[in-house]
């Protein structure tokens, strides 16, 4: 990569991080090209040249974060619960940003490319973790892993939106996802795996209850 290419890559990431900050503070509607350019100390044409329009800025901001997140999971070979736990941690680490982002992804047709990209990435990680369970002989042979991965993903999506809307605290968000995933897996795993899921259900069930969480968690997480 040339010096010019490196400078352009740095400037591009600076613009994307500024965009994340604007979404965090003002929501997606507060992300305008004019404000983004001013906050990034560049011109609007520069943003179009480096990234594209507003929807492309959103997609690029989400894509790079998702790529980094998935890369970390692949490095450690995360199992099913680790994938779920890591996803929850990623969201609650920056609550205002991710709450705004999740609501945009859920409610705006313009966010379809970003929504599909995130969905594929998380779905692939869930599928990979189920494949590892099957390879270890811990998953019932008759289970359709694609169908199971889709249902587990649906549990994660539902709890994430509840958290984004403020009806779950960070603690109850984590507990709700783990409870739903573990109860779905309980009758499908064999050997020690079944006991592990049962223990996890017992551990989190008291917290897997809706508790309003927006006021307590509205700021940036440490």
C-alpha cells in the first residue's frame, strides 16, 4: 500500500468513526453529509469519493466493525455460548450507539444492505459453532443445523431489539439471550453438553426478565 493509500485509509476510518459518534449522539437521522463533513474536517465530495452516500457510510461503518468482531471470534474458535456472550458484550460496550444502530437496522429499508451483512456474519458464526458441536458428537444427528442456527439467531435478534428499545437492562439482555439459546439447545445436545446448558439456564433464569434499562445505561460504556 502506498503512502497515499494509507493516508486515504486513515482518513476513511476517521470519517466512519465520526459517523458512529453522530449516530450515537443524534441517531441515524442526525447523520447528514454536511454535518459529517464538518465534524470530520473534510469536504462532502471527499466523503462521496472515499465512501459514498449516507447509506453507504452506514454500511461501511457497520461492515468494518462486523469484520473485526468476526475475526476475533474466528481466532479463538468460539463455541455457541461464547458467540452469544461476545455478541452481547459488543453491543453493551457502546450502548447508545448500538441501540440507535439496531433500531435503524430494524426499521429502515435504507439499511437493508447493512442488516443483511450483519445477519449473515452472525448467522455464519452460529452455524460454525453448531458444526463444532456436531463434529464433537454432542449434537443430535437428526438436527437440521441451518434451521437451528436461524432460530438461535432469531432469539438473539429479538432480545437485542428489546434491549435497544429499553425494555431490558444489560444484565437481563444477556440473561434473556442465554436462557432462550440454552432452552432451545437443551433437548438437542448429548452427554456433558446437556448438563452445561441446564446449569446455564439455572444461573441466568432469575435475570431473564424484562427490566427497563435505557435510563441506567444511556451513556457510553467503559
